[in-house]
């Protein structure tokens, strides 16, 4: 095997930016016009599954091309991607809190800063701590804990047991999370404990990891494209049903989160592993990919805007999520251009941009692929 020193750059699948956009928009609608999307909170689960798939694909392809996974550059790339925009958000929210006449609300936001910077906001959230303007950063904490632990676990699994055992570990991990959530619920666990805990949300991340491992092992080669397309559309139907479920909370805790995770993985398989053209086309539309490109910033800024501006626009009904989405997109675009882009250029000097599909599925030159920009 030829050794390479740099992490491989992988092709960019615009439809996955569309998934990011849909996830963001679902969360925004849920926070501003919940009657239209009572189950829109599962937008976070879409992010989790996608993160598991993308990060595991990146790590597996680095291992395949170089024979190793360089952990220090991986962590450096994650920090350069995530921290600059988050720091700007915290500074902005801190300034707003300092000017806020409501001392209790201001104190909650300022108290949340160390939880957020330390990426343990989800545990504070799970135990009912008011995190003010940055309460939504609980999901970032779950993902960051995943970024910290999963590469170490994957390195060990690949070194000592192999990729098939890693896939089996993900499968059993999903079932374990399902069982733990059911056990905690039976013992009187609260919604916040089950929704915000790392261990009770890991099934979504592991579902994405399992998809990446299955693709890496070539398990989709013998699966007809029509079957993948059918499963992807079935997964999409489940997600649409959950989004419009008038009372999704109890159902989600009783296994629904796991079903959503599996459904999202099936959709991603139909987009990036064996692409189903009609679904790819819809999720590759320019408005969606434009939002998806800056989706991290949109998610960061939408919740402070909801708390600060929504009371003013709430009476507008269906237009209120549009107002919040446009403002969040504007702030995210400014953040991306002025703050994140310089760090992304530095990130690319360290290694790859975001992966979007297994290398075995990369199209030949001239087939429309382009390098991901992270």
C-alpha cells in the first residue's frame, strides 16, 4: 500500500447539503410555528445521523489510503471548523445578556458559556439548567463528545477486530441505546434527561457510523439500486410522518428516535451510496444547498433570534419562521464569509474537507464531482 501523508479529499454531494438545510428548517419551524411541524425537533436527529456518516467515512478512507488514522490533525480540523463561529455566537450572546434588563435571563445566558465552551451543555440541559440564549448548543455538545470518542474507538476496533466488527459494534450500540432509553423511561426518566443525554441520543450517530462502515465494506454492491431507492423513500415517508405527528414526544421516547435514525440513514444511502436520481435532484436544488452550506451558522444563530425577535413576529403565523430563517441565514453568511472561511482555509492545509461519499463510489473525472470545502 502506498503511504500518503495527507488526509484524502473526497467528493462533495450537494444533496447532503440539502439534508442539512432541511434539518435546519425543520428546527426553525418547530421553534417558531410548531403547529406546522410538531415533530420538527427531529431535524437535530438528521444532523446526528449525517455527522456519523460523514465523519466515519472520512476516517475510514484515511485508514484505507494511508493505513492509519491521524487523530491530532482530525481534532485540529474539527476545532478549526466548529470553534470560530461558536466563539462569535457566545460573544454576541454575552453582549446581549449584559444589556438585558431581565437579570435572571441574562444570568442564565452567561452561566451557559462555560457549559457550551466545555461541550457539556447537553448534561446541563438534561438536568434542567436554564441556558438562556444558547440552550440549543446542547446538540453541539453531543456531537463534540462523539467527535472526541468515536475516532479513538474506531482506531481500536479497526486495529484489533476489523471493520466488520466495528459495524457489528454500531449495530449492537443502536440496540443498546434503544434499551437504555426504554429502561430509563420505565424508571421515570424525564423528557429532558432522555432527550439531552449523550448515551440516550447516540443511536442516531451510530446509525450514520453503521451506514459508512457498510458502504466501506462494499455491502451495498449486491443490493439493487431500486431496493436502496425504495428503502430511502420509505425512510423519507417515516420522517415526513413524524414531522407532522401532532403528539410525537411519547412515541419518540418509545423507540421512535431509533426508527427516525434508521430512516435518516436509509435516506442518506439513497443520496450518497447508491444515489436515487429524483431524490438527489430535489435535495440538490440551489436554495437548499445554499442554506446547507452555512447550516452550522444558521443553527447557531436561529435560537437567539427566536428568543429575541419571535415575540414580535409571532402574530404573523406562517411568515414568522421565514423571518427567522432569513435573518439566521444572513448572520450565518456573514459569519461564514468573515469568520469561518479563513479558518477553513487553514483547515484544508491540515487535511481533507468534509467527506460526502465512500471513495469506492467516487465518479470518474468529468462526471461532475468537485472537492468538498468543509
